[in-house]
C-alpha cells in the first residue's frame, strides 16, 4: 500500500482525505468488510 501511495505522490497527486468504514450484518457477524477510501486531488 505504501508503494502505491508514494507512486501517486510522485505522479503529482496530493492525498486530500482518508475515510474508513466497516460493514457487518449484526452483532454475531464475525466476517465484516473493512474498507478505506482515499481521495486524491491534482492541480491542473
């Protein structure tokens, strides 16, 4: 993951925001889905 983020920065992209989240179907769900959303911006 770090290599990908470093490559994005080297290509001129700026990391603007990171959002995390979890999805599960209830208290007894041990197989939730964990995600991270990376929002980048690049000057024109």
